[in-house]
């Protein structure tokens, strides 16, 4: 199946769960891409995400799940973005749920994990292990774990750093 190119564009479900199969692929252009899970149903990205741009998880009503360890986009991963199609409700969050270990790119030339504005950005480890270069936040970060097994966020790949405050919920941990 053909790959999808997003360059300053949004990928979203509309009232039904949406899964993008692993045989598709998404190329993120320099203008970035926004991913949304609307109407209280999930969006699952099993396809590899590649390209020079950043990936934003827009605040809305459900989680966007990334489940492909081959993701290698170069830009930041931004959680809780007020991008294209965001929901203005104060209780809306931009939730990225991990569907596999190591789905956020890290290492030389890769971006940071960025939590946007006062707990609207949430990383749900979902019992997985994730390594990132740097963690930054505009406001507080929130790291959660919806699975029965513990989840671990490892910070500091490529000599990255973490200098934030926020909430680490039960079953989740951060290592440097």
C-alpha cells in the first residue's frame, strides 16, 4: 500500500476507531504532522513514521497509539499540542500510548520528547520501555502506565537531559 505524506497536516479518526496498518508508512515533512484520536475512540499507528519533521499528539478525547519500533522521524515528539483539530475543552489531553517498546526515535539527529503546557500532554507507557534523548516541558509533564506490568521511560540517549517537574503515576518510572 502507498505511504502517506503529512507536511503541516493532520491524521485523524472520525467517530470510529482507526488503525493504520504496518504496511503503509507515514512520511512527516518539515512542516510536521499532527495525530488525533477523536470522539472517545483510539487511533493506532502501526505504520512506520519517518521524515525530517516533528510529530505532535494533539489534545483531544482519546489516546494515539504508536506501535512500530521502526519509527525514525527526526523532529520532536510533542504531547498535548494545540495544533490542527485540537479540542478546546480544558479536560482534553494529548495522550501518546506506547504499543511496543522503543517507538519514539532517539540517538544522534533525533528530537526530544516535549510535554506541552500543564499536564495536557501525557505519555502512557502501557507496560513498555521507551528511550528518549531529552525530556522538556512547558508546564508539568505526566507519565502514566495503563498496563498491569511496569513501564519505564529512559532519558539521556545522546547525552540528553531532563529538567522538568510533574506527575509520575503508579506503575511508571523514569530513569536517567
